[in-house]
């Protein structure tokens, strides 16, 4: 993200501020649209995984390995073998907490993430993804040892 000095260099002191504001407005609109798109995509997936039966059926058929991993995880939670935490492992939020799998062949190895962080892992910028994947990898190492 450029700062105001980049605009001063390019447009001169007088025009810098208005040019910057113009650019920022456009940047915000672009981001809003992107965010909306991500949200739509995420909600669609969420509904397919955890929503009503009719949404799940098609998703299951298309993603058998994901479905099996989720099912095993649910079973382990029900049996008290795995405890679902109260909060996200990446931030203090708790909204829409889900177990994110890095590897579906390891159904019990999940990073618990809130709606926002989980969305960031799947659709977000690389920085967020890196932080969360790093947490996941740490767990993976502990799990293997
Ligand atoms: Zn979070
Ligand atoms: Zn995930």
C-alpha cells in the first residue's frame, strides 16, 4: 500500500492529498467487492459442510475425503477425545469456530479457527495464511513426535 509521500513525489504537494484520497476510495471499493466475494464463497462452502442436509449431500459426493475427516473429527469431539476450544487459536475471537485441516488424511489434527481466520486461510493474503499454517505445522510436529 503506497503512502502519501509516494503521491507527493508523483503529483506534487498540492495535488498529492486529493490524488491520495481518490486512490484510497478506489482501493476501499475494490477491497469491499473482493471481501464480499470471499464471504459469499466461504458461506457457500460452510453451508455445504455444516448446513442443511440437501446442501451437504452434493458436497459429500464431491469431497469424500473432506467429509470423512469432518465426520471423524465430530465423532472424536462427541466421545470427548478432542476438546473444541472456546476461542480461535489465531486470535481472541470465537465466532464460527471450525477445525481447519491441513491434511485430510489426519482427521484429528486441526487448527481451531474463527470465521475470519478460517476465511483468511482459504482466501486471504499470504501473511495471514503463513501465520496460521505455521501454527498447524507446529501441531503436526508435536503430533508426530
Ligand atoms: Zn480468529
Ligand atoms: Zn479449512
